[in-house]
C-alpha cells in the first residue's frame, strides 16, 4: 500500500524509511478499516487481523495474542498486557514481523537496524526466518544477554562506543547503501503495533480499558495502542477512546518536558544512564503524534525516578510478572495516573514490554 510523507506529502518508495525530500515521517494513504467479521478466529497470532494489515505474511513465529491479566500489586489494581511473552521476549516482535514480511516481499536480502537490544533481537529473528541477513548496531554498553540473543538469532552484531544516539548515527550511515529495518521510523513496523489494541478489545469482551499506560522512547507502542483503538472507535466498536499515558525515566524525559510546557513537539534531551535503558531516546521520531494523542485523549506524560523503577520491577517480579525495568516504569507511574484520572476505580492497562530474563544475573 502507498505511503507518503506526513509533512510534505511526497509519495514514498516501498523501501524508504523516511521522506527523501524533507526527512519527515511516513504513513499510509489509506489503511484497511477494522472489520470485526474479518478477524480470523482460528488464527492465534497477530495475523488473525491479516485483512486489516497492509502487508502479506510470508513467515511467522507466533507473535501476538499475548496474555492480558488483572493484578493487585502493593494495593494497586491494574491490567497487564504481557508483551514480554512474544517470541523473542518483547513487544517489538509485532512490528518486526510486519516490517520484515514487507521487506521480504520487496525482495530485500540484507538489512541494518539499530537497537538497545530488544528491537535488534526481534529484527534478527524475523530476518533469519525470512532468509534475510541482519546487521544490528547496538551500544557497547547494552545488556550482554540482549547482545547474545541477537547473535543467537543469527544477527551480525556491530557494537558502537558512546551514548545511545551514537549507534543510531552509525546505522544511518550504513543505511545509505543497505535497506534500513528501522523500528523507530518504518510505517510497516508501527502498523504491527496496532494489533495489540485489537487483542485487548477482544480480551476484554469487545471493550476498551479506561486508560492505557506505556513506556515511551520513540513512541511506536504508544501510537500502536492509540491508533489501534482509534480504528476500533471509527468502526463503531467502542464508545470512547482510552486516556493515553506516556511514562519515561526522569533521566530521559523529553516527552515529560514537552507535556509540562504544553508543547507540540520535543526538544533534544540531555540523556543519562537509567535502569529503563529501552527508552533512552534523545530525539523521539514520533514526538508530534504522541503529544497530539496525549492532549486529544486527556492523558499525560509522567516521569519516574530510579528508585521507583527498581521498586516497581521488584514488586512485579514478586507477583509473577517477569517484566524488565523499562516495562516497570508503567507500574511505577500508576499513583500519578490514578491521581490524574481522579479515581482509583478506573480500569487501567499497563503495557509490559520486555522480558527481565534478559537481565537476571546482570
């Protein structure tokens, strides 16, 4: 399906990852409308929504259809969407599946990607399943288990010294000659994330939760939920949209700064090391769209400190939810979320994005 620049309107080539004219974000001219009758109920992966996806499946690892469970932890009740149960241990498998299937359809045989770990593992796994070579640029300081996982899935590891942004710059240089399987930029990645909202709608008995809380780096998961529920609302299948909340580490909080300033985009943020290393992003790709959805749904962006992240991670583990610290920021922010909503009775969903087994023993 045709994509074009959301800034200047230029039509994009199927392998473009951003606008070649102005550098803007790409999105689809038209997406298939959500049709409840088109859900393939005997398909237990995200491909049950294949008729609503602008890509053709060539390979699957069983991504999607992750558990949704209700919990009370430290007296706080919430619903957990356990995205860490995806095949490579993170929500990135949804987007990697749709993105790599699209690239395979275009005849791509080699890709590059940059990642702190989870996206790299997902790209390596799906690339291997489709017979595509993957070079993954990671920070030299990335979690050893994540780097090992990328290699185990057949990815070629390229370690880059410096901060998180250094590996992105190195990868963008390589992308001048090799297709870029960018989890941050590519529209065919983001569209896969929308399937999480469709699943929640089914799992809650064809309803939406009152609110959705996600960690935010570039914003793909946040927008996947927001735009997925928007598609359901447009189809007349839910009465109202969930209030959307974005959570970041206080050491890396460009969205929080922008929200507090009532801004329409983020400014470059002086990032620092944090336990929530999966959302260390200096220049979020989807800043404008995330802030737009925050304001439109009456949501907010919240920051949590390192002590709160560590305590939240420990509390989730003690209740059987093996979520990594990046995921735990959502639980850590719940007191702020409920205060914003003005009630503790709201049905709030926390997206648990990555598996902490990649950190155990670190």
